């Protein structure tokens, strides 16, 4: 995104705040609600993955996903729901502590590769949810906020794939011969 695109997006958002006061429709509110609930579930999973991980870079990526992706996206969506006088989801999962070393038997322990593969799947599903929500938005402000989170998440996903590539955690795909 160029600087001009950012200026245009910000200008549209400011104008919309003064001109367009129509509330979010049911689809927009429902999608925000779904993002919050799923995000809270992802926080629980990410904490568990962090506690299982042994690779320090993977642990840092997971911590970054917790702080800069899931928690921020949840907060932005909750703020948007409150702005629209919509209910905030009441679903909460138990809060877990981030630990650096867990005494988990190896037979019950997820490997770093398994964790990375699960993160790739979660990341892909999250991106599709954000893209769907953006595509269904009529409110510029909601769409812009979700797009910002999508851009941050895409950068994070690239870092995860680079780590997986360097660690040899990506599955080998046989070439098709004709």
C-alpha cells in the first residue's frame, strides 16, 4: 500500500465519520462477533502452542501472534461492536500462563513442526475470515480496520513460512512428471 493509498483511506474514514451515521448491518455485526469469538479461541490455542514449543524463534512468533494479531484484532472488533451498540460476545476461555518450559511427557508433547503446521492452518482460516468480513462490509471504517489487521497478519504469516523453510518444517511435495 502506497502512502497515497493510506492518505486516501484515512480521508475516506474521516469523511465517513461525519457524514455516514448508519449503524452496522446484521452481516457486519455478525462477522465482527464471529472474529471476536474465534480470536478468543485462538488465544487459548496459541498459549498452549507457546507452552509446547521448544524453538525460541517459534515461541517468539507465537508471542507476537498473541500480542499483535489476536489480542489487537479482538480489541479492534470489540471496539467496533461497541461503537455500533452491538453486544460483545460473552464466550471466554480459561486464561493460561505463558511458560517457557513445560514438563510434558514427550509422547504427549507437540513437536515444533506440528505446532508450525497448526499455525499455518489457523493463519489461513483467519485470513479467509477477515477477507470475507471485508468483502461483506459497507462501512468504510470497519473495512479499513479489518484490512489493517489483515496486512499485519500477512506479514506475520510470511515470517512463519520463512521460519518453517529454514527449519525444514515444510512438507516436501513431489514434482509431477508428464
